[in-house]
C-alpha cells in the first residue's frame, strides 16, 4: 500500500494551514494594553531576578559551610597523620610545619 497523491495533498494542507486564532490574538492590538503587559512582565522579571539573587546567596552560604566543614575534617585528619617530626608519612602529600609544598609546573 503506497501513499497516494491526494492523501499527501490533504495531509500537507492540514499541516500548513494557519492555526485558528484564539481570543487573545484575534482582538486588535491596543497599544495601551500592550504597554501595560510589557510593564507587568518587566516587573515580574525584576521579582524573579531578586528571588534568583536570594537563592544564589543561600546557595553560596551552604557551599561555603560544606567546604569549610570538609576542609576542617581534612585538616584534622592531616594533624592525626603528622608524626613527631612535623612531616606526614606519605610521599605524595608531604607537609612541613603545616605548609603544603608547591607543585612544579604551575604558574
């Protein structure tokens, strides 16, 4: 069974016909109502930006808290690993007097 030309034309006409206008788009555009809508949307954008700023602030505080907690736990573990001489036992993570050696090749 093949797709016939009349079926193709019928389907093509269905998909390319303009959509039926809704009540919002069928009314003529009133410049005053359009300006009112623009003002309303700009105010909403302002409120959303404010909320985004607050959310970013909360996220930053949470992130700092987590980082400080993890760094504090790592420092506690490092203090436990450091022997009497002040140098940790692992060659890849040597510390002298609590200061980490700089890696070569970084600028």
